[in-house]
């Protein structure tokens, strides 16, 4: 069987074979003497006995593989490896296949696995609940005799992206990628909104002065290092993705650039030495931490648009503790004991976690539904949040490690029929060196998700080709597949010093495609190991993936 073509139904195959035989006789009828129909029927019967029903595959729009080959089998992909499978969701019929059982580095398509497992384990309506408790009594004057403790819940946004309508805001290019792309933009909500809400609730509870310390309990799960670009520390406490945003605007030639930053905190003093230059062909900014001073150096071209740069904080817990203490002071709560200790000392000060959880609560921050976190993770390909998902699965079951969470993810994959032994995943984002999946396993997962009651939550999170997220600019506005593909993108690039150019280790796309005729296709499309060169890189490879989708869009 030709694996590039679907197997027709028995009736379709029979009709085609009869029709083909009749056409053959008609073409040669002028050169042949008149033949009685009974003879023709006998010949047809003989024809069908030689070519039994189901032995030949037919595709009404021609050989799909032949149409795709000019895209994938060019010189620029000479050393590369392609893998794909497109399946009709309703029938399971394979429309196109290439190396579907081989392992490929999935890049961020791995997020389809970690998000699916988290959706199953936590639920679309799950909400993070971050609490503040008091350790001590409050006297009639409003003085808390002991400590105030914020108990981290693993809330991925902590109110810092919540809009007035209760959604989680995202931009086409997330600020966490600012170190890699110069089009990263900030969302409108105040990144300190959640901490400010908690501080105001503490004040409303009658606390005016904290005699003890302000502490963060970050013991929900084990702190670790994640994978992929962007912030790397996986921790239960996250404020503004644990980065400081710098918005840099050029002024006039020879003058210092204008720099603003958020969230503001007394933890660091910022010194900017970025110069505006007419001759600067490219903007290059460096951020150096020395003690409690952050120094920005470099040049920015005069007349270019403002852009964002980020600094990842080295200690997310201490960052959050300081920001919370500052929020308390903005709420008119005195915090004379808040300056010390740092997070390391706090671990020794805090009582056992069970005891802390039982302390009197004075504030609560409830997040938007987890469905909103899914949308953020998938739309912008948020590595930090995806890396935390296995830990959240572990914590849901009273566990604390990445291994615990991946074990839960494995259980989920087996439950939905994915051959978990055929793939390898060592994190949530797809950025580790041991992350490999097959196109077949990916489509198996995507098809299984279609059968769930919460499928629309999952599908809604995926970028839409030519519309939003990481697919917003992949195709032109007049592309036939604009709005017809809901899929997760993936890009994994390493630098090849031998060539002085990047090696695109993986460029991937997986999700759902609606064809022109209305068929719903589920697909996974991978290419690994592509040499980049001037004028050809991950962007152009992504456009080739879209061209493959355009071919499949036209099939009947």
C-alpha cells in the first residue's frame, strides 16, 4: 500500500475500478469491433479478480506526496529529516504520512503533551489559591506580634496578567523572549496587581504593623532548573515571570536612551549607560548585576522603535518577598522587620508546612481558571510555565519533584492510548536534549483530546495560523489557510560554530486543519537538523511548514 495515500472504502474502490475499466474500453472502442456487453461484464469480472477491492489507493486530488516533495526535498533540506502524518479525525484515514514512527526532537510541540496532562490532572476550572497567613496575634492597635507568611501556590501569573474581564493577557511575542527577539512586547496589566490585592486585604483584616518578618513559603514543590529560552528557575512563587522588564527608547544622537522598568523595587538600583547613535546598525544591550546595582550598557539606533529587554532575577523567592513587603507599605502597613532575612534563612524560620497551612488566613488571591493559563502557554509558547506543569501535577498528588510529575504525565498518556514507551520527554517545554516524540504519537494524543469534553479549552489555546500567537505572521493575509489551522509551533536552534550559522535542530507544527471541503485533519509535521544560512532560517522553515498545510488544505 502507498502510505502517502488514504485507503478508500470498498464501495469507492469498486466504483473507481469499474469506471476506470469502462473508460479504458471507451478509449479503444473505435479500434475494436463491437463487443457484446456480456463479454465486457466478463472482462470486468476478470479485471476485478486481478485487482481486488481495497488493493489500490486513490486520492481525488492526485498524489499528495508529489505535491509536497517540491517543498521538502530541496537542496536546503538535503541533510534534514522530515516526519509527518495527517489523519482524518472522523475516520482515522491517513491522508499523508512520512516517517511517522521515527523519533524527532519536538521543540515546543512537547507542550501539547504537558498541557494535555495538566488539563487532565488539574481541570479547566482549577484555580490557584495564594494565601497569606499570620503567625501571631493582632493587638487592638493593629500590630501583628509575629510573622506574615505568603504561601506560594504555584500560581503562574499571580494576578500580574489578569484583565478586567478575568482573562490572562498575552501579546504576540512574549516578554520572556525579549533576550532573543526584538519585537517582544509587554502586556497592559500591572505585574504587581496580585501582590497589591493581597496587601490591601491584609490591611482590611486590621493589620497596621508587622512586628515580625514578611516571609514566603515556597515549599509546594522542589525548586529546579527548567529548559528552553526565557526564565529558567522552576519555583512555586512567580512574579512577572521572575524578570524585570526594561523598556528602552532612543532619543537623539549621542544622548542617553530613555529607560523605564517594571516592576519597581528597592532590591536594585538601575544605572543606564545606553547611548543613542545614528551609526548603530543594530541594537545590542547588555545587563550586568554587581551587588545591588543593575547596569545597562550598549547602543540603540536613533529612530528605531522602543524595545524590551529583561533581567532574570537570581532568587525568585527573595524577589517576591521584597515586592510583597513593598506592597504592604503601599497599603499603609508598617514592616520594620521585613528587611531580613533572605529566602535561605526563611526556610529555617518557617514551621513545618502543615503547621503553616493551618495558620489563620488574612488574605486570599484566586486566579482565573486554568483554561486561561493553557491559552497563555500555548499561544506564546511560554517555556517557564510549561516547565512548571509537571511539578503542579506532582503537587496535586502530594509529591514534589519533576520525576513525580513526569510519572503522572506518563500515566495520562497511557490512559488516552499513546504509546508512552515510544517517546522520551524530560520536561514540560520541549527544550531538553532527551525530548523526542514521533509524529504518530503526537497525532494519537491530539485525536484523543478531540474526544474529551474539555477539548475546546485545549483547541482554543492553540495559535491560529495568520491570526494570533506564534502563528500570527506565518502566512500572508490572503493565504487560504489563514484561520484554518489551530496548531502548536516549535523551534529549537543551536549555534554551529563550524559554519558560523545557527543549526535549526527542530522546526515543528502540530494540531488541527480544516480543509477547503470541510474535512477535519489532525496532523504533526516535523523537520529536524536544518542548516540556516543568510536569508534562510527558522522563519523561512516555518513558512515551508505552512506551505505543506496549504497542500493538505486543498484535498477533498
